[in-house]
C-alpha cells in the first residue's frame, strides 16, 4: 500500500463531471470529494483539492459566475497558478511526451504539490505516460 | 433593539474566499492548554511550519474549509438525492486514491460496506477499507 494521497489534482473532465448533475461520472467524482472531506474533517492529515488554472480555462470555470457558485463551494479547490518556472517545466513535459498543454500543467501541478498526489482524470493514457517522468509520488486515477 | 440578521452559508464561503487574497490581519488571543502551546513550539522547531502563527492559522483554516465543504455537499445532496455516493463507492474511491490493492476487489469493498454499518452507522470510507482488509486476511488464514 502506498502513502495516502495528500493532494488531488483535477483535470477537465473531473471539473465537468462535478459541475453537471446529469454527467455520467457526477456521483463517482463526488465519492472522491467525500474521501477528501471525511479525511480533512476527522483531524487526519488534511487533503487539498487543486485545480491548475489552465484546467479552469478549458472547463470555462469562471469563479465569479453565478453558475459556478455550487462548483466553487463543493470543490473548495485551490488554484495552481502558472508562473514562469511552472511554465518551463510544463513545456519540458509536453516536449517529452507530446501531450496537450493542459495535461502538461496538470502533471506539473501534481509534481510540485507537497506530499503524495493523485490526478483525477479520464485521460489515463497520456497522464500515466507523463507520471513516469515526474519526481515524487504521483498516481493517476481514472474517473 | 437592533437584531443581527441570521448568518448564512454564503457568509462563511465569502469569508473563506477572502483568504485567497492577502487581506488585513488582526491580533487575537486564544485560551489554550499550556501543553498545546508548548507542543506547537516544539513542532515548529521540528519543521511543521515557518512559525506557530502560520501553523495555527492553517489548522483553523483547514477545519473551516472541511466544515464549509461538508455544508455544501449536504446541500447538494438535499437538492439532488441521487447524487449522493454510497459508502461502498466512497471506500472504492479512497482505495483508488491511495493505490490500495483493495481497489481491485470492489465486491469485497461492497460486502465490507454492507456489514460495517450494522455496528458502526457513521462509518467512513477508510473504516470500510480497514474492515475489508480484515475480511481478506481472515479468508486467507
């Protein structure tokens, strides 16, 4: 058994599934949020949900929009901003694998987070390929 | 007499969202067990956080975030009862997040979730995984 995940990084489909009650994975993605909430609320090591800003752009997640209120509240996700050094590492990962810009930033966010990280994604093939190049404990979980 | 309007979830979320920006700070005193204060000082020396203030603020923030998220999830389930994941689904998600080999045994997880609620009604996904691991080791003994 590996160490419990301390961070959960969302990709575009995880955001889509969470924001749409009719999405086929809505209930499944909520199960992961329940784990985060149960662990954080029981005085265990708090878990944090992270969302790279590129994912927010791809998912059209504007936190100021009234339609995003529920998504903001349920996820309590913290933004992972893209600065120069993060962009450099994301570019390096993209050059090595040919994945999309957003996938590269998802992988970089997971790598840079403190403690074991889990990426919630439907695109396991590309992200598992990326995960082999990352430092630290990063696992890819199929949504 | 002017009565304060009742506080709402919106107030809590708005204040937590303000923490994302560097807002004003205030000094406040908190009565706490002396041993807790000493333990905090030791933990900071050992690398918990940059200082005792940061450690305290982060701990309180984590508690408030979890509480607020719980309120949001419960409100969501009240509006959409079908969206609430079952205990077995939560346990399955926990196993997958942790890379636990039990993730490959969904039938065992479902059985454990069904059995554990008989004596622990408030069981969590992690409780189910511990129970499932016990079932598995008993079966292989």
